[in-house]
């Protein structure tokens, strides 16, 4: 589409992601002088594409500019840009995309989680029947199978072994827990070398093995690997309606920084995502 060619230039100073699966466009880095024009082009041609949400990540120095564009502030990620905070503002081209379906329940969950944990991690003891390790390329088929069993839909094609191989060969670390040599729980750390941060993501545990604290062990395992790789700025976007994931991430000392409304397609519908941050 012509509009996308206009937005995503070859300018190395820009970093703009066109996310067709989740019907959104994300501006991580951009030319401030033409940002307003690009946003107007997207909205003006809305009938030619299916994008419903635009998100702008900005450093503190550009907040005044972004504020002038009449966008909605959704939250921030501490240390996102090589230690500098990223403030996230969004424009909802489709007004229905701004509707938070379970707002009251989600706010109550956040309040409960924040009040429960003080950032102190209890000693983690993995039951003898489980083993934790780094994942490798040969695990891709089995990992894809786990993701396909856990999620009806997902923002990225984690049910495709080729895709998992691709991101493992780039900058994504996976850790897994096995039971009788079968993978039963997974999570990843998606490293962004450009900004020296990492997202704790792709968390999945087979239903029959939930309740054993497996993801808690994997998150700690990933954090140790990130420390060894000198990646200190971590964040995680958890499903706002997921009691388990919000408890797990808060338990590990992550701090809540806001909620991204109807941000991505998980398990068949767009869901709100809570922002959690941590420095290690």
C-alpha cells in the first residue's frame, strides 16, 4: 500500500513498525518534523487500510511535541532507550478500539497485585520432576506445538517452527522447563540491541502443568541470562485480564507503569496489556 511506503522510509534514524496482524502502527523513532504529517496521512487514508491504532514512543525531550498532537497517554517503559524512559501515546483510529472491556476488573487486579508484593523474591525451588534449561534450535517444533495448544491466536506466529528458529537466530533467548524430557513451559527474552532493552514475553505453560510456579522459575532463569549479556532494562506486557501472569511478574519485582488498551490479538480478540518494568 502506498501509504505504508510513505510512512516507512529508508531513513536509518527512523524506526517505524507496521503491524498488520494487530492492525496497528508503532513509531519507536521518527523524524519529529514530519511526524504530524505522517499521522494525518494514516488517518486520511483509513478507508484504504485496516489499521485501527497508532502508538508513539517518545523520550522526555519530545513530550511537548507529542502532547500537541492530542494523543492519549497510555504508560511508559523505564529505560527503554538505552536507559532513557519511553512514554507511550496512542491514537485510536477506530473508536471502538479504545474501549476497555474489563476495566474495573483489571484495575482491581492491579491494585491487589501491587499491594501484595514488595519486590522481595522468595527462594525458588524447582520440583524434582522438572528440569529447566536454555532452549535451542532443535526445540522449535516442540515449542511451536506448546504455543498452539495454549493460544487460539497470538500477536506473532509462535505456532510456526520456522518463525521460532528465525528469532532464536537473531536476538531472542528462550528458556524452557521439561517434564520427562517433554517441554511443558516456555518464556523468552526478546533483546533489542538498538536500545539495549529486553522484553520478557512468550510465556506459555501447558494447562495440565499450571499451578507449579514454572513461569516464575523461567523468568528468573532469563533474568540471569540477560545479566550475563549486560542487558539491564527489562519490561513485560502482560494480559491485563490474566491473574496468574500479573502476579508472577509483580512477584519478581517488576513495577506497573500503565495499560495499553486493546493492544494485540491474543486468544481470539484484542486485549489490554499491562506494562511492567524492571532494572537488573
